[in-house]
C-alpha cells in the first residue's frame, strides 16, 4: 500500500522539524508533542483506510518503530538541552558577529557597485556633452557657410536685376530710336538674353543654396531630437539607478533588522 502525497509530505515535514540542534528547549518539547499527535492521527487514518489485517499489522509495526525513534530523539534532546543552554549565548554572539560581518560585506559590495555605476554614468554624460558641443559647432559652421553663400547669391541676383533694369531702360530708349541704330538694338538684345541667362543661373544657384540650407536646418532638428532622446534615456537610467540604490539600502536594512531579531531571539 502506498501513501498519498499529502501524508508523505506531512511525515517528511515532521521528520525535518525534529532536529534538536536547531531548536530551543521549549520549541523542541512543543514540536515533539505536535509530531506525536500527527503520528497518532496518521495511525488512526491509516488504520481506517487499511483493507485487511496484514497491512494493519505492518503499519502498527511501523508506528511502534516510529515511537521508539521519537523516544530516542526525546532522550537525545534531554541530553543536549544542558549543552545548548550553556552554548546558547556564545552561539548568539557568533551569529550576531556573522550577521554584522555579512551586512558590512554586502554594504561594501553595494557601495562599490554604485561607485562603478556612477563613474560609468559620468563618463557617458561627458561623452554626450562633448558630442553635443562638437555637433553644435559643426552645424553652426555649416549654417554660417551656407548663409554666406546665400548672401552672395542674393547680391549676385540683385546685381543681375540691376543690370536687367538698366538694359531694359536702354532697350526702351533704343526702341524709341530704332531706325537710327538697329545694330545696337540687336547687340542689346543679345546682351539682355545673356544677362537673363545669368539671372536664371543665379536663381538656380539661389534655389540650390536655399535647399541646402533647409537640409542643414533639418539635420540640426534631427540632431536636437537625438540629443533630447539621449538625455531622456540618461534620465531614465539615473532613475533606475536610484531605484536600485533604494532597493539595496532597503535590503540592507532588512538584513540588519533580521540579524538583530535573530540575535535577540537566540539570546
């Protein structure tokens, strides 16, 4: 006949509870009484569930052996009680010293880790700042160059417009006296077409420079967005580091409290 899972777990739990070197005298007595009651209850349940006399006799033999084992453990507990009472304060002091040493070790390790993390964050912040300053300087220089090019193109356009206005005025004056000098009129037409071509090229250059300036400003906006994202990630990392530091301090406080409670209980 096999025992069910709950009965097997109960028997193993009872066996683990009966360790005299881990318990106080009052706790040992209480656990022995509870274990005996549990065994009696198991014996009653098993006796009611056995279908025949042979298996019942087998279980009674097991129970008698368990009772003898419990009696031996009780005598061993009685023999170990004076020794435990004598060594209890010393063991409590050793446990307290061990807990303090463990707390100091854990605290030092946590502080070292926090120092390393802070150093890494400082290096990252310095790198981001240097990259930001370099990027801003490059963008400002590119903007200055493109602005100068745009100003030069505007000057060229203004000069071309002035030339066109002057040529138009000359054309009007020449058209009033077309019969006198047709050759000069044709030359002026040629010059006007030439300057119109130059004006068209100047406008094309101006459009190109304007487009380049727009691209540079778009890149500046993208770089500013990337810098904002990097700063947000850095702030998130610093918040997680703060939460991690609070968790470490809380864990140290719990360890210290647990060590103090354990030392007081053992004393």
